[in-house]
């Protein structure tokens, strides 16, 4: 008896903000602000909307044990799972790049967003395809810890957005 190899196909289900923090400097170091007074969409709109639009159109098909196809573009990649991380082989750099987290039935694409600025005007932005952490955001701002953030005008914020596919 012959079995038909049917690809496993995942499509976009929803997105969610998983963490959002805003800090400002003080004489004693960083002070966490009430993040409910801020809108992540207002700070990172261009990044969140662009990623959301890409994700809503994207479908992933696991063709076999090593081939992953993206639709509607019909791009194919060699993939592997390493400790719950979907990695795609990057032929340009001869390396495995982390792409999403989960398994063949549910994947989460993570977007870590960071920005730094003065007086709540954010001037520098960084986008990562993993979750941002307090340490990572501080490192991006050139600080070793929250206690070094003494400039009262300095502001740093980070946000993690997860895009779920099932």
C-alpha cells in the first residue's frame, strides 16, 4: 500500500504583544514608567504593521523532512528543528538562521523591538527576530545596567510581538 505524502501547512492565526516596557533615567538610575500610558503601535507602527501584513499573507508548507516552502512567493528552504527552534539554512552565509519557535503543527515568529531616545521621542530603533530582553535593550543603548541610566531625558523601551501560525 502506498501512502500519499501530504505537506503540513500552517497559516497565520494571530499576533500578540507579549512584553512592553518603558524606562526613563533618574538621578538614582532607570525608573520604569507605566507602559499602559504608551501605545506600542505608536512607537513601532511601521515595524509592527509591516510584519503583520507579511505574516497575514504568509503560509508555510512542510513539504518533507527537510524542505519548507513559503507561499504565495513559492520560495523553498532547507530547514531543521533544533531544540524547538525552526532554523532555515542560509546559503549566502553558509549558516543556520533561527526563524520561528515551536514545531510542525504550531510556530511562533518572534519580533523584538527596541528604541532609545530623549524625552519620550524615540530616535533609534532596532528590530530582532527573537524576543528582546532588558539586558539586550540596555546593551543596545550602551548601558551595562538600569542603574547607569541617570540622564533624566533618556528613554528606552522594548516590546516583544509574537505571530502565531497553526
